[in-house]
């Protein structure tokens, strides 16, 4: 038998494909870093920028949303999108750098957290007492009150309390033990995300949606709110790591659509 007949065929791995919004965000960041776009500069209008980049407007909007979330640009309704004035010490910069190195590891924690909180939320809809529901409501109010004071350490503690109260409402001791073991691993992550601009606008409504669904014993509703909440955090870590390195973070981080499809 010839050598050619006995050799295993070469197997080629599929090439990684960077999502178009990430490519657009990377190009705009390169323009900012080079000085071609300076703090205070207004970006071209959406139709004009899409034409220049030769991309669809939906992809452009997603790229702008990522940069806005990370504090790179400011979107002023009725006026346009502007490059923000940034300082090295601001939370968004710290979050971007942190996500580039820690993103894949924290993503694994978040994937486990989604699974645990989905299990807990379903059980809570069946088992929660009125006292349990009142406790979740009180912890949500406490967290929103802490937001107004601006102390990140208190925000971390009160956010932990919101989610722990939901876990406790499931009345499953083993589930609570497993979740509690994850809390220290999420502390630094929580500190970074809760310090970001408009974090309350992006995440606090999810807390309220989880509570509202729990009050109604709406399993599908509380599960959907849980995935929206933790999934949004997951996607922000992925986006921030991409901004820092110019490519998606190492590992197997998912996009939001995949998270929703696989956890709901």
C-alpha cells in the first residue's frame, strides 16, 4: 500500500470570523487612537458613515452601541455622535483593559451563573413565600438607593444581595451553597460593571423585571429577565475585550443571540 493511501487526510479548522460590528468598532477606534478623530469631534451622519464604510446601517448602529457602552463615544439625540473626552483613570478604560485579560475566565463564571439563576428562578416561582418576595423587593430598593450614593463597594454588596435573595427564594440549600461559592469570583467583575456610566439604566430594569415576574409566578418571564440581565453583562465583557485587543477574546465566548437561544 502506498504512503499516500495510509496517511490520514489533513483536517483544516474553520477560520475565525470577526463579526462586522466589531470590525467597524475597531476601525473607528483606530481613527480615534491615531488622532484623526479627536475628543469632541462629531462623526458623520449614520447614512454617510455607512456609505463611507460600505456597511449596512444595522451593523453600524451595533458598532456605535458598543462604543457608546464603553464610553468611547457619546450619542446626543437630535445632534449626532461625538468622540468623548476620556481620562486614563475612568471606569470604562479600566473595564476595557480588565476584560481583555479576564474576559474568558469571567465568561465561564457567568455561564454557570446563568444556569444556577435560571434553576433558582423557576423553583422560586413555585416555592417562594410572600416573605421571600418581599425580601427580593427590599433588596432591589436597597440597590437602587445605593446607586444614588455612588459608592461602588456598597453597589457590589447590594447587587449581591438582590441575586442571593432570588436564590434563597428557591429553597434549595445545595443550589445556594454552589451559588455562594461563586460570589467571591464575581466581586471584581461587579465592581467594574457597576462603575460604568448608565449601568443603572442598562441593568436595574432587569432586576425589576425579575421581581415583577416572580410576583406573578411567571416562570418564563423571570427566566427571560434573568437571561437578559446576566447575558447583557456577558456581552459587555466580550465587547470590551474586543475593543482592547482588536479581536474577539480568546476562548469560546458566545454572542447574545446564542446565549438567549441556549438558555431560554
